[in-house]
C-alpha cells in the first residue's frame, strides 16, 4: 500500500515537473513517457461554415457570414449570441458578437459584450492531425498552442483533445 502511494506521489511530482518543462504521459503500466512540447501549430485548409464545439461552448457559422454562439460557465450560467464573421485573408477570419439573444443564471459574468471579437484560423491539432478552429485575441499568434482556445467541428473534421472534454 505504501509503495502504491509513493509511486502515485512520484508520478504526481513527475507530472508537475513535466508540465513545467515538457509534456508527460503516464501509460497504463505507470511508466512515465516524455514527449516533446508542442512548438507551433501548422495552418490547415478548409471552410469555416460549420457547427463548432468545445468544452462549455457551441457555435454555428453559416455561409452568409452570420452565426450563433453559446458560451457556458458551468452547468447553470450561459449566454447565447448572434455573431458575424468576416474573412480577413486566406488564413483567418474575425468573429464578432452582435447581440445577446439569451442568458441563464449569471451568464458569463460580464465577460462578453456587443463588439467582442476574436481572430480565428484553421490549424492542425497535434494529437490527431484534425483541423480545429483556433480563437486568439490581440497579437496572439495563431500558431501558438498556448494561447486562446480551440473549437472542433466533429461532423466535418473530427474531434481533438485541444477542444476540451
């Protein structure tokens, strides 16, 4: 029993250290495997007008440049918005909140408002080479996996661990 606790503590320390230095994974036999950290995400090709989802969020983008987005904060609080999206160039679009159409509970606590915008681009997820939509803000690079957040289009491109649970 002590050996299992010690091994668990050692794995926890290794995981924390690995998160600070590089990526770790614990296999079924409890061996620690070190992987190279993700450096950059390559651009992907495809279209934006799909149903997208991620942990605590859903979005539909339509071919006419309009769409809807719902963001959740836990099981009770959420907001639904109409969005407008415009192509910037061959590698990105801008998605802008237009008007809130529904709110439950505390919503997103004031974090969203009319005019809130994200730059978004299609990138290749490193876990399974799936095309995902990467949301960034300001000067954040679309190729940087450590900024912003990701959306998957399971019906079109498939799922990735980048999009959350």
